[in-house]
């Protein structure tokens, strides 16, 4: 969950040209099964036996990592507000066809937000059960961090989906790495559930990004590259000590944030292998170079 390359704007400070929306059928057929899978595989806090938490098995590094990721997951109100701004469903200035597409996205955003809120609630409950923090002190610290305004420089839906795709994959990988190093059994079970949800979220965003690439790869490439240049995990610019904290947590878990870029790299390589480039082969090389950065 560390930051990536230094922030930069698009070449010449000019944002990529706006792209037309994906078709309603494409979006509907992508969203519906993902929402259904979420319902089919839903879990609740009651599925974990909090009485079995063994705090003595937690290292100081484990406790720090739990605290850190609770802040990240708890920022869902700001994150959801940002997502809803990118796909407005009210106002007379939008064509009805565009609103219909946005409404399909909103269906997933709401289901996604429910998952993320459950993640935050479960991690909060874990902190209480493991005596990482007291209930009132924990909620006050979460409220202080959560009041910070959340925004990302993604002026279009492809940029939004690319950002969320990378963020979801990074979080999934982090949970998997964290599970591999902690010995506390309830935390291991919780991290398994969290990683499974993040993988499902990533799947939809990846599918939407790929739909844009397949439709017009040359037009999509600048949008993807713009996100990669400016990528930051949520709260990277608002949570105190974020960079130092994230590096410590990453070291403890054996986690490398650039692994998330590999998901986009594989998507692009898969496309270039099947279509012979069409304008995204240079972007795939760019992703590879980012992964090589220290």
C-alpha cells in the first residue's frame, strides 16, 4: 500500500480527450453477475468467532498493520462520494442513454460500498477483540482520518476504473501477504475473506478497463498512462505518516505495491498478443518500466 511513481500530469498538462461511454449492454452484462456473486458469497461479522482471538500471537508489526488497513477501509464514505460523482444519474444535461449506463455502475458502487463498509466494521471489531485499541479511542481516530476530503485526478470513467482496478488488486495482494506472515487464526480467516472480496471487485473493474481497450486501444492508452503516472493509494496524501507507515507495513508483510501494476500489464499483453499491438504495446512497456522503479 505504498505510493508509486512521483505525481505528474499528462504531457504538456493536457488531459486525454474524453471517451464515449461503453454501451449499455456491455455494462449491464458486466455488472449483473458481479453483484450476484457478491450476494451469493456474502459473509457477516457473525461468521467470525471473536472469542477465539488470541492477542498474544500478534506481533507489534501485526498490530500496526491492522491499524493501518482499518484506516484505509474505513474511508468508504469519501471514496463512494467520489465514485458517484464520476457517474452522475441526476440532472437534465445528460442524455438518457448515458444516465442508463451510469445507473448500472451505481448498482455496483452501492454493492461495493456495502462490502467495504463490512471490511471496515470487521477490522474495527478485530481491533476491539484483540485489544489493539479501545472502542471510543478507535472511533475517534477513524472519524478524524475519515473527515479528510477524498478526491483523485481521474476526470473520466476509464481513469476512474483504472485507478480502482489497481487499488483493489493492490489491497487484495496486501491481504494475501499479510495472511502469510501473521499467526493469529481469526485474523488469518478475516484476511482471507477480505482478499476474496477485493478479488471480485478487481474482476469487474478489470473487465470494464479491458472493454475500453478493446473498443479503441489508441484512444484508451493515454487515459491508462495518465492514471499510472499519478497513482496513489487512498489516504496517501491525508493520513499522517502515511508513507513511513505504509513502508513499514509493506516490509513486515513482504508486499510490493508494484505487483498491482502487473494486472494491467497482463491485460495489455493479452490484448497485444491477440491483436498485434494497435497502439497499446508502448503502454505495456511503460507499465513494465514502472514496476522496475525502486
